[in-house]
């Protein structure tokens, strides 16, 4: 056995949503035991993990138990308390580590890091007090987007400002955030792209292909892979992503989100220190998924470059769409689409815009993929009328 090999057989995942669930399934398939910890009693990983802890992330006893049960730990989202990660890290390997999490869970620190390393970002200002917004808005010019520095996801905590009058609107109802806000120039992007990369302890970096993403009201709706862009741009996005994760010295799976402008400029939007919704397709369209890669990096197992076996389109099932799709009529229709891989996360509480499931479509060529995507959209449209 080489010194690089690990013998971890028990791994823990902080957060048991769909990303933590796919990590759990990937680890269990490799024969590992998995403990998942989530503060939500309905977290889908409860259905899959060997052990599921439903406790607050500040619960000291739960933390002791989690350390006891696991040999190495990862997480599924960036809003896990850094203090918890530090406590675990004192006793067990945590990948990525608390320093990287601390940087990436605060948009101001994240943008500061990108600027320091000369990665291209949209112009922005840090807002510490509400009254600062007016001056910053005048400096940057409209349109703008104001985001809470911490705790935002799926477009939550964001406010778009298109004119001076919107400043008063935001000031009257700011999304509260003790760490302040970031005010960014709104980017008139041509496309949104993302690249999932993984980096191991030895500094080896591998990547998935560039994905093209469509958001609706700040939440990811669909992805297409490979992205329909100039191959030179793909190379550039991959190169930037690898450089970013190397500059971070991050160990784990990361996703870099980009805005592609009309003139071919790429701007970095944000960095997720974990597998990403836009990489769900890798479960079905690649030789191994981003979740297996998360397990491999965590456990110091071989890091191979993934291969995309088929082009794919992934569509998220949001909110009440799942109600209709759970009915036999629609469920049968969905499963009648060739190449459709259907995932229902079995979340019981249905909330508007909540990610409830997804469907990945795969096909040998883009014409077949397109017609399958149209069939899926037609079913979603009919289900929406229910
Ligand atoms: P989240 O953590 O919620 O994913 P993002 O910063 O990625 O936060 O914002 C969500 C979405 O909102 C983006 O994918 C994009 O569609 C839109 N958005 C965010 N920032 C900007 C911006 N500066 N210009 C244009 N659109 C933006
Ligand atoms: Mg995002």
C-alpha cells in the first residue's frame, strides 16, 4: 500500500439534502459506511445513510458522536457553520477544510480572493451599512444586484436595482445580514456556464466538461452538457477553473460559475466548495459522478479524469411540479421518455421554488436529446395546469 492510500471506511456528510444524498449513495456503493447530519428532520439522506443525525449544527453531543462515528468528513453546502468544521477538523480530516469554507461562504471574501488573484469578476462594492448603498450605486451605475454577504443560495437574499428609486425600496426592506452585503454590477450575460473541478491533497486537478445553465428568478432550471460554445471558450473556462481551485489550495470538489459576455469575456460569478446542481448529469452521463469524486478526494482514492459518455440535459423539478409528477399518469409519461433518468428526492414539504427532484435526459446525438427535452417540457407544462 502506498503512503497516499487511505483506509477510511466510515465517512460523514454534513447536510443531507439531495447533494448529501448522492454523496451517501456513491460512498455506499463503494462499500463505505455513511453518517449524514442535517438539522432538518426531512432531509432526504435520512432514507439512505447508515446513520442519520437530526440535530442542530451547534449541538455539542451530536458533534462528539459525529466525530466518533466517522473517519473523514465532507459537506454538501457552504452554509455549514465554520466553527463546527473547525471542531471536527481538530480530530478528523475534513475536505474541503474550514479555511476554504470560511472564504467561500462570504461573498465579500470570495470576491476579494478572486480580485487578489486577478481572476475576472463583475465590478462590485462591499456594503457594510445600509446608507452606503446610494454612493456605491452611483459609482457603479445601474442596473445592479445586491446580495447578502452570507447565507444566500438559489437566488435568496438578492435584490435587483434598475433605477435610483429602487435604492429606497431596498433600504426599506433589506434582507438582513450581519456581515453586510455585496453590490454587483448586473452583467448582461449571453450565457451562464459552470465547470466542476476536483483537486486532491497532492494538488492534482481534474475537471468535468463545461455546462451551460439556465436560471429562472435566480434558481437553476436546466443545464446542457457539453455547453454549446466555441471550443476555445471551453478551454478558457476550464483553465480558469483549474487555476482558481489551485490558488485556493482547495481539496475536494468545487464548481466555478461563469458569466459569458457577448464579446467572449468570461467573468467568474461564484465558487461552490462542493458538488453542484449543474453537475447532477454526471450521475447518468459520465463514467463516474461528481459525488463519487467527492468520496474519492475525501478518502485519498485515485483521482481520474471523468469521461462524458453521452450529451445530456438536466431539468430541475421545482415546488409543486412534483405533486403532479407523483401522480401515476405523469409518472408513467415521464418514464416513457427514452433516456430519461428521473429523481424524486422524497421531500415531503413542498415549497415554492424548492428543489424537489430532477430529470436527466441522455441521448447519442443532439437531435434526439432535443426531442426528448421537448417531450419532458410538454409534460411539465401539462402538469403545471393541474
Ligand atoms: P446563488 O448562491 O443563489 O446561486 P448567484 O450569485 O449565483 O447566487 O446568483 C444566482 C443567479 O442570479 C445567477 O446564476 C444569475 O442568473 C443571477 N445573477 C447573480 N449575479 C448576477 C450579476 N451580477 N449579473 C447578472 N445576473 C446575476
Ligand atoms: Mg450561483
